[in-house]
């Protein structure tokens, strides 16, 4: 896709990439831990010691078979999976741990899921699970029936958290926790589901003696054809959370906790603020007959695509209306739109973000 953006410098790449989210911090046994900060830690010397493993930006992983799906990473860019963190957070079996995400985009509906894996007795800080089956699921929160309330909904307003509980019965020791959101707004075909995983390290105390069985590997636990991976989120159909059954100390199917709030309204307010827009022409290698869309980008961030005829973009736009000549995107959904369009050309989302970055 050839893309020309001019006068787009009104927004910086930071605005672009901070459109997703990541776990900013967690309060564990009364102590606040800042998590890995993808836009600060790599540029800070010395690198801050964290309990959480590095993530590469906050873009999604889309390949289920990639090592990136374990704890983050950027295999295509030469970073094969994540790497151990320096610290462990002390916690007790039975503790509930709230994970505070940065504001999550409203379009990115989907479940939250959390796994744990036992690390060697020497700790997690030189441990990479690789393809070993070591993971058990401790938290999952999918869709509330056929409503628009999802596990991720609580994170769509400032201050939202997702909590998991360390199973009370597990053997004390070091554990790696893998927590993710799966965004399903483009999941109607595979690849399409977007995974946002991250891992942190715990030292768990307690008197339990259970070592969970039926462990899974990650990658491996999810398949493209799973009902929870290829799923049309725009239909009112029940959702099946992918992966293994939730581990429970009683052997039953309980133990999931997640705070969920009723109102998903927050981010549209942000979207309708600030209007420092600047018009910028965009051309693509779509058929020459199609109208040149005009892009106006505001700091909100909002992208307006206005076409002078009713010619529609090559991929489904997030807004509907066949005669519409103007589509409003958040920057986020605009990138999703470009990614969708770029798929035909074999472009990945990362390449598109990189392309936009190089133009700004
Ligand atoms: C990258 O990770 C995969 C596992 O996902 C592994 O098979 C492969 O050997 C790794 N490559 C390197 C260069 O470490
Ligand atoms: C934790 O992260 C949330 C979400 O980004 C933020 O609102 C909150 O201020 C953070 N807390 C601390 C103590 O940094
Ligand atoms: Cu996205």
C-alpha cells in the first residue's frame, strides 16, 4: 500500500502507539509495583528493575504460533519472545491481585485471561518456558451473555483493573504469571484476533501442596479454529473463552475473579474533545477512479476520512452507511482499517505503524 500523509505531524508516534494499552502497575500484598514501561524503560539507564518482563511496544501479537504470544516479544524484529525480569513480588497463596491497565480502546472488545506457571526453585529470573507445557489458567472473563460487556470493558475507563487470585492450594515457590487481553474486533477470520500478553514474576508463600495438572504450552493452547479465536464480535452470540478449563483448588469450575464495571462510556468523551485538526491528503494504490480521501487528524486522536464521491474504501470501515462519504475513525480503528487493507499486500500491523511513523 502506497500511503502519502502530509501535515500529519500534528500527532506524534507516541499518540499512535499509545492507542492500545498495557499493564501499568499492580498492587501485590500491599506493595505497588510499576510494570515495564515500553516507552521509557528502553531509554532509561540503568534499566529499571521490574517484576514484569519486557513487552515490545503495545501493539498486538497476531500469530498464535509465535513465541511472542507467550510474554510479548517481536520475533519479526529479531526479539524472540520476552526475557526474564530482575525481581519477584512477594505474595501469598489466596491473594487477589488487581492489574491496572492504561486506558483500553473501546473498540477492542474481548476477554481477559490469566495463566500461571511454576518457575524453578532458583526463581523465574533466568527462566524461559519455551514450548514446555507449564501453564494453568487462573482467571478468565469473557462476554456477559450476548451483551456488549466483556472482560476488557472494565479497562475502557480510567482506573480500570482486572484481578486474578493466586489459587490458595498451590505449592509455594516462584511463579510466572501471564496475563492477556484478546481483542476480537477483527477476529471474524484468522489471523484477526489480537493478543496483548505480558508476564510478571511472583514469589508465592503458603502451605499448599497442589501442583496443577493438565498444563498447556503457550504457544500451543490456542488454535486458529477455536471458537474463542475466530469469532464475530459484532453478532449477539455467546462467546467461548479459549484455552484450557480454569484451574480450581476444589477441582470444580470456580475461582475466576474479575472486576467489571457497568459503564463502558469513557473513551468516547476523549474522542470528542480537542479539535486541532489539520487536513492532509492521502493517496493509496486503490483504483485510480476512486476518490482521494482527505484525512483530518486531531490530537484526540480522531481520524476523519472524507471522500468526494461515494467510492468506499477497500476494506470494511468501522462506521456504516453505504452512501456515507465521511467516516470517522479513532486513530486506533484507523490503524486497524489500514491493517485490514494492508493484509492483501502482505503488510503487517507493525509495518503499517512503522510506515506511519516514518511519515511523521
Ligand atoms: C525463537 O523461539 C522459538 C520458539 O518460539 C524457537 O523455536 C527458536 O529456536 C527461537 N530462535 C532463536 C534464534 O532463539
Ligand atoms: C496505575 O495505573 C493506572 C492506569 O494507568 C493509573 O491510573 C494509576 O495512577 C497508576 N498508579 C500508580 C500508583 O502509578
Ligand atoms: Cu488495535
